[in-house]
C-alpha cells in the first residue's frame, strides 16, 4: 500500500461538477493499493495517517499529528500510485491490485480511519473521474508505504 500525503490548508474532490468531499486544515491522502495488501496494511496505514507528525508545534517543528490537531482527512483512491514506471514512456498497471479487490481494501482503510479519527474523514468516489483541489501547506508531501 502506497499513500501520498500532503499537508493541506484545504482540499476537495469533485465528481461531475459536484463536491463530494472537502476538508479545511488537515491531510489529503492519495491511496494506491497493491497486490498482497490486506487487513495488516489497512491497520498499519490508518495508524500512520492519523499519527504521522507533520504539523507544526509552537516552535514550528513537525511534532504534531492529525490526531493532535483534530484536522480533516480527505482520502482519494489513486491506482496510478501503484503503476510500474521503471521503463519506457508509458506506465504499466499490472502492479496495481484489481479494482474490485482494491475497492474493498480502500473501503476498509476509510472505515478504520473513521473509527480512530472521529474529527472527520472525507473521501472521493472509487473508480470515478475526480478533480482534486489542494492548497498544499508548506508544501509538505510524504510517500508512506505499508
């Protein structure tokens, strides 16, 4: 499982011109599911998303987590993160989990994040063409692997 997180002042996702998920300060998480991902990766990644310390404390150091700040979490499925880009000029997608199974794992991750982060978790729509807007705060961006 690969999750690209970006610290956000705000972020939103729209489908067919309708905003279906939006947050104020918090994290935008683009989630790529790979073959072999399961419940262990779901639980580990949920803890990392909520506990990863990338928000500034009183001295401006990255010492606070989403759990500490109570910020929002916008989770968007992003199968292209799992693409094979090692050669050529076109990505290959045999390294991404099949859509039906990936949706089940993504939904489990969203559910676990909602369970451990009551302040709020928003999502995009799995498999849809989405327009994601982000005001990246910093910019601060990290790739997490589970």
